[in-house]
C-alpha cells in the first residue's frame, strides 16, 4: 500500500460525502490491516466534507 492508495481512499470518501446511502468499500477490515487503514481514510474524507462549516462572515 502506498501513499497514493491512502490519498485515493480519502478522495473517494470526499466524493461520497454527498451520497446519503454511500457504503465504505473498504469495510470490513481486520484491525491493524491495510484494508482497515484505507477504510479509516475513506471515512475521514467523508466526515471532513460533511462537517465543513461555510464561512458566512
């Protein structure tokens, strides 16, 4: 697994943030495995986009 793989998983999560029923393609993954790390990066990308607060000032 490379840094590119992690970045790709993160970007896929960002893209899925607007989809209500999006499913993490890397789950399930046993704790401590590369698949679990990719699942975590996907979730981080999804949550980052979902939690962004617009600047209204």
